[in-house]
C-alpha cells in the first residue's frame, strides 16, 4: 500500500495540523472522523482530484497531526477547520465530512458562520444521543485504558475498528488505520479523543439544522452498526431540501467499503451550477 504522507503543516495555537492539497479546479475540503484519519479518505481524494482542488487534513489529535495532551474534542475541531479555510484562502468551498468530520462541518457552518457552496455528510454523528458503552467506559476510566500494555491496546483498537464495517476489512488497510494509534503517543491519544467525546457538542447545533439553506447531500451506509440508518433519515428530515441516499452493502466505514458508490453520488452533486 502506498505510503500516506501529508506534506504541509499549519500551526494552530502551537499545535501542528498536517494537510495536503491535490488536483485543480473548484475547491473541495475532506474532513475525516474518529478513529480514522485522512488516509481513509484517500479514495475520495484520488477520484475528486481529477476535477477539483481537494484539501485534506488530519484533525488535531489524529493521524499525523499533533497528538500531545490537549483539547481534541468537537469543540476545538470546528475552530481548527475555520482557521484552515482562512489559511488556504478559500471562499465558499464545497465540503465533505464523514462521522465526526460531518459534525465538524456542521459546527463550522452553524457556529463559525462559515459558508459552504455545497455540503456532503457521510454517516455523520449529528443526532443526539450518541456514544457507545465503550465510549462511556473509556470516559470513566481513561487513565486505566491509556496504561494498558501496548499489545492489549492494539488488540482493543483492532477489534473496535472491525465493528465499524459491514464486511471484513483487508489486513493491510486495518494495519494502516491502526498505525497512528500504535506510534509513540498514539495510545494515549486514542483514549483521549474518546474520553473527550460528548453529545453536548451535537446538542449545541442540532436545533439549528432547520436553518441550513445550502445544498446538502446525506449519504449513509445501509448496514451501519455504529449509527443506524434511521438517524440519517431523521437528519434528512431536519435539514430543509437535503438529499438522502443509502449506500448498500456498507457499514459505518462506507468510505473504505463502497467509495465508488459514494463518488457516483458526490461528483454530480458537486458539479451542479454554483449557488450564489
């Protein structure tokens, strides 16, 4: 598997955010979720780079970005994205967010008043309540989890990631997903981001979804075991004029499982006439 590197960096309040830019054309930003990284958006990046300038990055606390102790919650991720958009000099880019990335997109639009030409949400964490028993347990015992031996930690993350997919994940892909969480500082970062996950960050913006007036496309893995598809249907009803498409034979990790089906829906949506 080709090595995944983010060549550029941005200093967010003393913490480094790694990013990359690929292709030429109208700007599109890709935002990953948890426990993923921009690596998991590589299929979308490769395809969309043929027609768009694609901006992709690792959230604070994830992937190749800074994983030192600090705030990595949803409360800070929209601030990071807001600053990155200024750093990139973009006005009204299209944007695609998966999982927590979708939440970050919604928070950036509704809290930071950042305008997006078009919004694509892929299995976003957008409707409260959310948070698995595993999240709750880590929240209560973060220090204990961060102190487990490395081989136990790797087994925990490996087993956890597998539950996101509808079909088995290839070993080489699974190994690359695990890499940021098994590197130095990765173990502590993995449990830190789970411990800081809180549905209050969704509660803050959920009442505002009916105020979204940009074109919105919602895509959902039909077999998503982490966030059932009925959450997607509810979100569709809450956002006026939004489009909703289930993606068959895919779970929460639809970005790995069915990228071609996603592209088939995303590309024509992005290529429509720009909204003033």
